[in-house]
C-alpha cells in the first residue's frame, strides 16, 4: 500500500516505476530506437517513475509545497511552478519545448 497526494494505492507487486519500465521497453523494442521520456508526479508513490525518465518533473501540492520523499532522493529535480491541472499542462508543454524549469530550492515549506 502506498500513499499518493490524494489517494491510497493498493497493488500486488507492481508500482508506477515497474509499469513505466515495461512500457518504455515495449516502445524501444517496437520502434528500435531510443525514446525520450517525461514524467510528472507530486508524491512519494511517484518516485520510482520519476527516477526512470529523462525529464522528471515534480509537481507542487495545492499549498505550494513539494513531496519531501522525492526532494530528498532527487534534490536537483525540475519543479513545476503551478499546482494542479494547469501546472501539469504548463510543465509538460515547457518540457516538450525543451525549456528548462526551476532547479532552485523551493520557496515553500516541504512536507
């Protein structure tokens, strides 16, 4: 059982990292090329997924804080500036355009 930002997740021997790893492997095999990957997450249950990709992006929580479970393991992770769906969309567009996002320390308190 894992805790996300809003939900409890129950899974039997699987997590987002394992699922993403299988998906990446499938596409690399099918397309016979290296693929670039982006993942966005906001809580500890996203850590393995974020560690697997080329461009991990940490989303802020509604109060502006960032998940300490991720910031301690990935201190240089890109951090989106705006929470929620709007922030997710903006962060993804910036990543797709190749624009760098803030790598500085968060201004808000971590939880």
